[in-house]
């Protein structure tokens, strides 16, 4: 796994790629910086991209960021090959600038190999009329690339920039994911400064570039989720990892010299016409001895600071109820559920140190079915909530006092019966 990293501070600076490896998607080993801005074409940052394993080499593709003396940005699409011993070959420059009709906001190549043996790439862009788009490229050798034009969608004017694109297919469905910037809030949707989601439909036509699809759907309904990317595991699972943070936002950890983190790895599955996100099965290997509780209505549940909590509902009341985690005297992170309209709300107004409150302190989503399960991962400064086996997901940073450890269910009406299991994580 690679992620963007600036070694000199928690600010937007000369981006590097940091390198981690894992044999189980749970325990990770650090290998330090992999790519640094050390050539003319990436001298102002090694920006986002992707990797593709071909035989005994890992091909890395990224956008090299450069800025001229007059302030103009020039993007370069570059590649660098890693050998099995962890060493790198010399970087190659694949493309200079953006195609005609597009601004210099042209970045984040995602590369894959199609069944026809050819290699394809999607790159995020911005048209000169300041609307977002994704361009499709094809190559026979991963070095010479031909532009096939824009991916044709039903979203001709959907934000001013589409970042971090990705394309994959699952059970006959084509999924194009990207992070659009400049989307206005609408009901419960698009509440963050920038969004990330996908469109799904027929497989992408690699000749015409046409994608017949449905509505744009957000991957995550929490406060801090952006720029996700996927890869295929050796056993064929589609694994998604997102950035638990957002651009152009500040976080309480900034003053301590570090910023942001990554989400847990999630398997993307297709069920009943919808995509679901489920924590990878390997995470169960982190579990130790479980605490078990069965409760009727409201009561104190358990306590903890870093744990996995699994709740199975046997019956629901008619009135709304709430789950509080990381609760202290004046702090709590609250998940409200209204059974009458199947609405789930994450409230961090009292979670601890405030952050980015100009974008609100609650996030909400409607469930397709009554709430049946909650699988929640709580850490020192984060929470990831998977409702109804991943039908809806909420990812957020929280910064409570270390003594705020309570877990409590609150219901004002009878009829709430559930079973809870908790595993402490070290």
C-alpha cells in the first residue's frame, strides 16, 4: 500500500509516496518513502496514482506536479517500476500537460488490464468550462498511451473537478468511482467540503468510452472520507481503502505534527442490486476474548477506547433510540436511529474537540431495510460504522478525552432487544 506523505509537516507540501506492506491486510510493515519529488517533472510533488503488478514487477503510475515561475501548473503523468527486491528503476515520463480542451487540473491515473490484453487508464480532469470529467487512455506496453477521449456519462456538469478516478467490474456491473469537487449539498447528501462516490451500470464500452449508468451514489455518509481506491486481492475480492480526512480542512492533530489516516480495508460486494462495504474478513483475527451482553431497552452496556462492537437487533421499538460511544461526563459520539423512517444519524456535536463545524455536526442516511446490525470500529480518534452489513457506512474522526470510554444504549420506549459483542484492540 502507498499513500501520500509530506515528511516536513502536516500541511500541503512536497508530496512523497510512503510504502507499507502486509500479508493479511491487518498487520502492516513500514518501508519508508518509496517515491520522492526528485526529477524535473515531479519537482513540486508526487501526486496520486495507482499500481499494477505485471509478472515480476510492480508498475506505479502517478501525476508529477510542477509549477512554473509564472505560477502556471503543468501536470506530467509518470511511471516508476519496483522490482521484487523493493528497489526502483528509473522514472519515466508518459505524458506532458493536459489534452486540448482541459485545464492543468489533470491527475491521478488509475491503470488496469482488460480481458483483451490491453492496458487502460482513467485520469481525472477539468474541462476549460470548469466542469469535471474523466479521460480514458489505452496502451499495449504501459509506455505509449493513446487518448480515447472522455468517458461518456450522464453527468455533463457535475462539479468543477473529478479527482482520483477508478474503474472496476463486479458481477457484470461496471463501476466508475471518482471524487467530484464543487457539489452543492442536497438533503442528506453531499454535506462535506468534497465528495466521493460512484456510478454503476453496464460495463464500460472500451471502444466508444460510453458508460450507461444510474445515479451518483456516495460511498460513505460520515464526515471524513475521501479519495478511495480499490485493488483486487489474490482471491478475487475487490478491496477498497479510503483516506480518513479531507483536503483543505484542519484537524486537531495538526499542532502535534501529523495529519489524517486511512480507513480499514473494506471488501466491496454486490447484493440485491446494490454495492455494500464490509470490513475485510481478516480483521476478525484481531479479536481477542469477547464481552457479551443482551439488553432490553436502555442501560449501560460496556466501556472501551479502541474496540470492535457488533450489535444484532432482535426487535426494535416504535420510537427513536440512540447509541452513545466514547461517552464521558460531557462528551459522547451518538448514533441515532428513527425506526419510523429508517433514518440513521451520526452526531459528533459533543464528541470532544470541535473540528470543521462550518460543515455541520451531524450526518444522516436512510436505510433500505429496518436496522438489523451495527458493526462499529472505534479507535482513539476515529469511528467507522457499518449498518445492515455495509448497506450504509459512516466514517469520521473524533477527538474525545482519553477518559471518555462509556458505551450506552438509550431508548425511551419498550421493545428494544439486542445482543452486543465487543472485542478490545491493542
